[in-house]
C-alpha cells in the first residue's frame, strides 16, 4: 500500500499528465486499444512510479529510494501483486478487464 500512496503523490510523466476523465484513463492505459484495461495494462500504468523510484534498477525499493529515506524494502513482484489485488477489487463483473465505469467506481 505504501507504494500506491507514493505513486499517487508523484507527478506523472508528460504522456500521462492532464487526464481529466475516466475515459481518458482507459484510452491511456489501453495499450492494445480494445476499449478495456487488462491487468498487465493496469500494472504498467500504475507501476511507473515504482520504476522511477528504483534508481539502481534492481527491482527493489529500499529505504534510500523511498520518500523520507525510510521504510521496509518493497519488491517489484510484491508491488505488482498489490496492484493485481486492487485490479481484482475494481473488476466488479469479474471479466478480467476494467471498463471506464469500473475504473471510476470505488473498489469493492
């Protein structure tokens, strides 16, 4: 959860900036342009902050890479599992994809 909070607090890269509506999130996340967001697309979009913070590229966020310079280390795989759990909560109809409506709704 700490990485999700950190991700939300960082400014997005220019390509991800200025998103004002849920449909725009789907358009930006939807790499294959099928009108819905798959887990891998969600993880790629939501994981950019981890990658930016992982200065040495070792797949681990250590205390010196976390805001404030403290906290338990977080692995990329653990971060992706946290994102997968959030995805599953958002996927209200359990079809394995997120629609604009599901992205806009609070997780169940």
